[in-house]
C-alpha cells in the first residue's frame, strides 16, 4: 500500500529563495507532523496538524517557516528567504489517530534541502 | 539541545556480538518509542513502551523502559549486518515526539 510520500526528494536553493515542500500522508490519517533533521542529529519537531487544524507550531524556528494542510490531507511546508542554516532533511509523518504519544507515526523519506 | 541523550553515539561491532544502547533524560515521558532509520529514508517505528519497568522483546531486540519513565535501553543479541542503521529513541510530550540524536550502529560481517 502507499506510504507517506514527499516531494521533491532533493532541493537546492540559493540563499534568499523561497521553497515549498510537499507531503502526501497516508489516506485517512488524522495527524500530520513535520520534523527537521540536521546532519548527525535526530528529528526535531516543527509542527502538528490534526486534520486541517494546526494545533502546535511551537517548533517552527522562525516566522520564515509556514505550514498548511488546507483540506486535511496534503500538507505544504514553506520556507521563505532561505538561509544556509535551513539546510537539513525535512521529514513528514502521519498517524491514523489523534496525537497522544503512543500512536505509530509513519514517516516519509524526507526532502533534503541544501541552501547555497 | 536534545531533550534525550543517547549513548554511545557510534558503535561498530562484529556480527554475532551483543550490544546495548541507552536513552536518558531528566524528563518523565508518558511513553517512549524506538525507531530505526536507514540512509535516505524516514525512521521506522520498532516499539512503544508505556509502563515504567516495562520490557518488550522483538526477536533479537529487547527494549526496557526505566521505572521512573525517564530512560530506556535497547539490547540486541547476536547482531547481524542487517541491524546496521541509526537507532533513535523518542519521548512523548503533549502532541509531539522529542527525539534523541541517535546511535549509529555498524555490524560488520
């Protein structure tokens, strides 16, 4: 069956460019998470959606980061005026149920962003 | 700064050896999960532990949750090259999971 897909898989941006990263969660999954994984580190939480509602965006590092999930399915993470420190792998995960800490999160393969 | 500290950071062993990796925190978690991540892929959930002192076994992997729910360990018996990967622990806080930096395990044939 189809898992979580992300596109593009790789993105090279010039500093100052805007980028948009797409996540297609597993169909019917209520919860969607975005994480940022720097080289040699574990994933860092960015934001959480329950259906179309963004319930937690406490992990977004600055106001240059914006995420949406307008119809409760596909989600887009947008980064404006990219900086070199934004270079990382951006992971999306979805789960069938409302987030509570014990649910299984299914991760996509990630988008590797390199800002030059 | 990672909320969860994992050790060792890197581990290279021969096939057939046993190993234990650790995940420690000063925070109490409602649950803790272990994931394995391979290059170019997202993490894959191995196990969720919920109760303090809980032990779960998954074939050659044994997971333990500390009594105080602040730490956990993963023990692998008779490691195989297919066990190679990045092992991540993650603790549940409200809506999100907080990950450690991981232990990168290499099992040599």
